[in-house]
C-alpha cells in the first residue's frame, strides 16, 4: 500500500472550476492538491479538440471575473473563441496564479472514501496514490463522461473512429475520406461543416433535429474589447445577478402572443441577427414557459432553415418538430444548415432508418450500408452525474453516491449531498450551471465553498454536512421551478433522457443564477442553514 499524502483539501479536476477552487482555497490558507486525469489543465477545453470546437457564450462573459488584472490583461481575438484559444487562456491562468505546483496531471481519481472515525476523506487514484484530506471538492465537470452508443459491430469496423470529447491532440485528417458523423447536438453541429469541407463524402446520422441560430462569429475589432474592459465592473455585476449570467442579455418585456405579427417579426429578426443563443430565448418574456409563445420562435427558426437549405425534404428533416425551442440546448450555427447544400453531404434520419449495426465497411441503417473510412461519434455525455458516479464515492456507513442517487441525484443547493460530510460539488445537479454562463456559475459556487471552508476553520468546525431535510426541500424546489418551464417536453440530457436506463429527473436548477446566488448567500448568512456544522471538540 502506498503512503498517504496528507493535505487540507483534494480537488478533483483542473478545468475552470478546479483551478479556481485551488486558487481560492490557497487564499483561505489551505494546502490543496488538484488531481487531473488529463495530461494538461483545461478540463472540457483540454478534451474537446474536435474540428470547429468553440464556445457559444461571448468571450467577455466566458472568462474569469475574479481577477481584475487577469481580465484587463488577457486579449481575446474572436467574439466566440475556438478551443485552442480557450485552452491557451486556461494555461495562462495556471501559470499566472502559479497553480501548476499543486496540480497532479495524468492522475485519474478512482475512489473517495469518508473515514467517520477521523473526519477525513481518503482519495485514491487509479495509480494507487492516496491522499488524506479534510475537504474534498468534486470539480469533475457536467459534460465529461462521454458516451459511445452500444451499436453492434463497432469492434469490426475497419477504419478509425473517434468521440468528439476524446479527440486526438494531433487532429484527424479527413481529406479523401468517407466520413460518418453520428449525432447532431452542439458538438456535431460545430464539427459537421468543417469535416464536410475536408472529406470526400460525409454522411450525417440524425436522431433529433437541432435548433441553431447564427453565431456571426468574427474577429474582434480594435478597441472593442477595450470598451468592454472599461465597463467590466458594471457588466460583471449585472451578469452575477442576472438569470443566465450574461452581461448584456436582457429579457423581453412582452409576451410573444400579445404583439402584432409585424412587431414579432421585428423582435425575432433583431434577436436572430444578434448572433447569440440568449437573443431568441429571451426575446419575449414567455418563450421558456408558454408552448404557444415558444412555437412563435420555433416557427421563425424553422422558416430560416427552409430558406437556407435548398432541398425541401432535407430542410424539413432538419426542422425540429417534436420539442420546444430551448428545452434541449440550442446551438450556434456557423454554416451548419448550409452544409446540407453541399453535394458531398448526405443526411440520414435514424428515426425512419435506424442504425442496425456497424460493419467493417461502414454504418448500416435502414437496410443500407453507408460506407465510411472514419466514424465520428458526436453522441454526447452521461451529463451532470456521470463523472461523479464514475468515482467510487463513499460517505457515512460506506454508502455510495451511486447508490444514493440510483433514482436520481439528490443535493442541497447542488453543493452537497447528505451523508457525505465535507464533500463539495461544483456545477452538480441542483445547481444553475448548465443553464447559465458556466464560468460565472462556477465562480459563484467556488467562492461560496471557499467561504464556507474558511468559516469552518475559523470556528473550529470539523464537519459541514447538508441535512436530509434541506436537500429534500431543495430537490422539491428544483422540480417545482422546472415544472414552470417547458423542459419536460424534450428528451434532453438535462433529464438524463439520452442515457439508456438513467432515471428521468430534471437535474439543473432553472431558477436563474441571480436567485440562486441570493439563496446561497442567505443560507451562509443564517449560519449555514440546512447544513450541520460540527465542532472539532465534540470527539
Ligand atoms: O452532445 P448532445 P454534444 N444514435 O447530447 C445523438 C455542450 N457543448 O456533445 O438528441 C443516434 O447534445 C443525440 O440524439 P438525441 C452543450 O451544453 C457546448 O453535442 O439524443 N444518435 C444528439 O443528436 C451541449 O448541449 C458546445 O436524440 C445518437 C447527439 O448524439 C453539450 O455540451 C459545444 C445516439 C448528442 O448531442 C453536449 O453536446 C459542444 C444514438 N445511439 C458541446 N446517441 C459549445 O459551447 C446519441 N445520439 C458550442
């Protein structure tokens, strides 16, 4: 058995969340270590190197706000930076704040067990290294546990295959190749136009059509970012208390159903031309809550798809008809729909032509073999819970998180689960995370956790643990809020519907970042209401 390394805190994951957690815990005087599976920092932006990968939140929002110097000195080049630029930013952050000396790369965590007799977590890596810590923070990411569907015959495929979230660092050369892409979510929508340009022939297998709005990505013009930087104090403050954590987004004041057809068109055209996801989602005040209002927006997008795609049958296949706009994560489009006008691109609807198997020569769907040299799985993730339940997490009485969450995840504020003292979660089920600007949500949670841990240390508190009562109330609240939106009308990863056998539970908190922040602050101000704080001296 290897030696145990004692630390105050173990943080799992070196993405946006884990790196900032390390910085804040150091600031609170703790000795912390980050364990990271990849051989570099960056989390999502380390793994997702597929062609076309770029953020869908504007750079002035999708960046840390905690350091004025950092946000003033970093120069973004594009409105929606691509993966290499974001990874450079995160590498810069790791260096600038001297984080690397406490980050262990190539270190995947296998288990985290709570020792009740000592109030300590033992965290074991796949290599067998062990760390003993008072605090453990899971910064494992919402979209880290990738999914390759179980399709018969994949092992017989004679070519190469890749999942978008495990893209080879050296890239993939598609020139002269026949390529099959399975999946048309955000990753597929970004990769497909670029693969289509390189490949000899591209066959796209679509199970669910996707709503996408134009990205209108471009290089930033001189002075543009400087103007934002000057206004950062005001913009960031607005974002912190807004619903989705964005500086410039504003919710429309009227219902889509109460304005004239001309006014609707004017508002929707302006939103479309804003090149943002929030534009259409917030264009009227009832797009996310009223099906008829939502349909107004959905119809507008479907009309744009028909305008863009030459072949009416293909256009119709690309039109989402079976779920409301925004109930599955919408995408930003950089040439996605227009790609289907290319002669070398072919769309297969797997609802009418189900994928039967993969053979040595390609993908067989609806009785036809679609020849392929390369298969790209853009098939998503076991979202929000997958990266947590992949670790053997055991709390009081040896109970596993997997077992506790077998009927769906249960958390208090998305920050803790009862029975797992001193184990904090970032961007977990019950948090606003994926429905908001992730970076701003992460900062809020990380700062809250660091304050809580600092408070515990100052007061001689050994354990902080959510009560069952508090988490039941929170889960009920999360469900009540999501029931006021249209989310349950879609088979989305928000509900776990993309993973066969996963309980259908709406996971994120849909009440908005601002409201959530106020709630967390109120809990802290009320001496961490809903948590039990146990003094070290009780033993
Ligand atoms: O994954 P997805 P993703 N046979 O789950 C299909 C973020 N993100 O990697 O919809 C055939 O959205 C599946 O079909 P269906 C963003 O939050 C952001 O694209 O389940 N098809 C779907 O079409 C996003 O939401 C950015 O019916 C199968 C696709 O595969 C999240 O990550 C970029 C199938 C999976 O789509 C996940 O996005 C990328 C099967 N057996 C990702 N199984 C940006 O910032 C699955 N599918 C821009």
